[in-house]
C-alpha cells in the first residue's frame, strides 16, 4: 500500500466515524482535534519516560503500548486533514526529501 492509498483509506474511515457521531468535519474542528491528540501523545511520552508525577507511572510495556496508540491517533488526524485540504502527503514528503537532498549535496 502506498502512502497515498493509506491516506485515502484512513481519511475515509475517520470521516465516516465523524459522520456516524454527528461531528462536523470542518478544518477548524480537525485542527483542534489534532492539537488534542498531540497533547495526548506528549502526555503518553512523559509517562513513558517517567517525566511525570510518580503516581502516573505505569509499566514500560503498557506505557509503550499507549505511546504507540497516541502516535497512530496523531497520524490519523494528519492524514485526514491533508485529505480534507487536498494535499497529497506522499508527494509532499517526496518534495521535502528532494529539497533536503539538494541542500546536503551543496
């Protein structure tokens, strides 16, 4: 599966779930939701690294599992926002890679 195919499939599922739950898929909502998921990822990272209050400590295997889930949530939102804005993530990554390679060759 290409990144483009993954982006399309993820956004289809995500937008279906929003419609099912009567949530609007406006750009404002999606960006606010992205921030929410990003902060959940940050919290999961802090817990995983034990950079939080000791009462939040959980076993490493459990914290790693939670961290993976939060990474996936952020990626789902990024892919869905890109789809909503008609941005091809695969193309964007390729262009970024090419521009970085040019800079590195100089």
